């Protein structure tokens, strides 16, 4: 994306800073009246616009064209499989009434 080659669909995507997620988690735990689930997003931006913004803000960086896979086992932690994340999200949406089975 940084060199003009589009690799993602250029549509608005909601984003949130993980520090804000951590802050809101603490707020939810500290306030008994927060009895619901929350979806937090700070802003939405197109991926191409995000890539351009990052490039403008950090002009002096040499952006890598490839990445090295790191064995997450070194941390004693593993990512959840995509299927598990999708399944659990769907189950949560059903239980909270956001989605309804036909």
C-alpha cells in the first residue's frame, strides 16, 4: 500500500488504540452500572489513507517489504485460531441479541 500497490480493499475500517481499550476495560470493571458489552472504536479510516498518513508522519523510516515469522511459542502464548475467534464472536453476538438465527 505504501508504494501504491493495493493489497487490501480500500474501505473505511473502524480502529481503536489498544491503550484506549485497556482504559475502557478498567472503567467497565470499576463501574457497576456498566452491565453491558461494548464495542469501542475511535475513528474510521480508509486503509490507503492510513498508509499515506503513516508515511507522512514517519518520513525517515525504511519500510520493510517482507516480514519474518516469529515463533510465538517463545512467549509461552499462542494466538487463538481464526475459526475460534469467529465462532466465539458469533456466539457472543447471538447471546447479546445483535444477531438472530433464521
